[in-house]
């Protein structure tokens, strides 16, 4: 504070930075092993171009069994895409305990409407540090596999075929593809075993 009662711009900027850092904290901090389903969900959006059209694929994975619990494909990388994907996951899973939702620093996930929506559900948001993909490596790995095993290997004849292929891949990933983090069980089997206890 100066003699004239003015606030230092530098102090103001630091306060704003500290506030933003707290609001966009990395609570997950690469702790990818969790004890139950619906404890931590991770999400990201990938881009795929087909026939001069851009497609954005938003996916949410439950960390417990590395299971894809929701996905949507849109023409725009929008808050509406992330919100509708989360809503689909939330309505189908109906978590009844604390839930952490971890993503990168994309503007969709940081938008006021999306953050307000999650806060209203009692969901805690966690964010990767800027330009640190390892903070969300489970999602990075999933998209890498999907592109290598499906999207980049196939020449689609229509948008309908592309959408059907993504749907089929996710069903294969959940139901047939063994995962090393699941002791080589599929995500569906790992989660089913939890609920059968």
C-alpha cells in the first residue's frame, strides 16, 4: 500500500495468481490407483479429422478399473460437449460418495458454467499443471491406443461408420481388452469383481 492509498499492481497480480492457482489445484497429483469405483474420474478431449470435417471426442474414464463410463462426439470443442458427457456419466453411475473429477486445463473444463455445474453436484475438480501431460496420463494413454488401434488404421466411408467404430472400440476396450493395471483383467471384469464382493 502506498501513501496515497493505492494498491500495488504487482500485489494485485500475485493475489489473483494465488486465487487462480487454488481454484485450479491438482488434487489428484498422479495418484492413479484408487480404492473404489466413482472415487476419481478423469477426462479429456481428442481431435479427429475425417472428410474435411473436424470431430471432437470427449471421454470420461473411472480410474478404479480404467473403464470408459461416458463419451460423446461433437463438431465443436465446446463446454456443452464436456457438460453433456459428464451429465451422461453422472446419471448412469449415480455416485453416492465423494467424487474427484480430474482434467487438463482446457477452457471447457474451466468455464464458469461447467465449474458451477460440478460444484452444484458436490464434485471436486482437479486440474493438471499447464503443459504437463503426465498429470493426466491415463487419458493420454487411452487416446493413444484408440488412435493407433482404430482411428488411424481405418478408412471410414461415412460419418455414421466413424461414430459406430468409436462406439465399437469403447465396447471392446471395456469388455475385451485386458489392462495391465487391472492384473490383465478387462475394465468390465475388474469393476464387476468389486461389486460382487
